[in-house]
C-alpha cells in the first residue's frame, strides 16, 4: 500500500534527522544548522508527514476499518503530534534548560513516536485496510516546500551522521509507549472486535 510505504519511509528519514540533530547538539555543530533542523521538523514532519497521517490514514481507519478515533492509539498519536510543537519551541528558546537538554527531549519524543507507529500502527493499519477491502489510499504529490524540506533533511544526515543515545532503549510494540496502560490499553484492547478476539482464542486453543 503506497501510503503505508510512504509513511514508513518518512519515519526512516525523520528518525535519522533526529539522530543527526542529537549529534549536532552534543558534539557542537555549526550554529547556522539549527534553523535547518527546525525547518525540517516544521515543514516536513509537521507540515507534510503529520498531515498524511491525520488527514488520510487516521480518517480511513475510522471510516473503513472499525478503529475508534477518539481514544486509544489514534488519540495518543494525535496528542503527541501536538506535543512536538512545544518541544520545538523549547529548542528555539530553552529557558531554564540548556539547548542540548531541549534537543534531547525532542529527539527522545520523536524516536518513541516513530518506533510505535512503525512497529504497531502501520502494520496493523495495513492489515485492517486490506481486510476491509479498502487497500489503496491516495498519496498526494510532494509539494515544493515538502521537497525542499526532505532534501534539507537528507543533506543534514549526510553532513552529520546519526548517533545513538546510550540512555535510550529503542523498542517495538506497545511496551515502549509512555501512554501504555494509562491513556491507551494497547492495540488489541482498543481496536479488536469480538470477531478478532474469537479468532485469537480459537488459535490459542489450538
Ligand atoms: Fe505520527
Ligand atoms: Fe509518523
């Protein structure tokens, strides 16, 4: 499915630019690159990628794949998209914190978000949409602004290779999600219907 493939590819770039930004912050990159990183997160992540998720994927899941839009994973992911704005503002004007602390908070937020979307949301969305007989979703052509932002992101990664943060354990599934068990009870609890639970139990019973 083209949209799912596109979102997955977006995540790989977003993940890498975030890790490159962490390197810029911790190892002292050129000050002028700060504006380039911020533009990528505003124009590509917020301006294009989040719109693909919130305006195309999420409504399709609600309308065609029996997914609730007002609670569970979609509500958590939408809220996290809004939180990105505050984290970007804190990088621009760190206040009491250092800029490195503000960048670290932003990068950790992005990593956790893309990890849960790539490992939980996208595979489940693909399965549900295919099963519902609604397999193809439109991918709008890249706008000029998005294209410039994508190119800038790729150039930043090439100029300053991504680094890991030894303090962060990247994970797959719902377990690594900060909202798990308090704002969302996991994909199965939030999304599965009686039929799916019945199918699961019949497999489990052997
Ligand atoms: Fe997202
Ligand atoms: Fe995403």
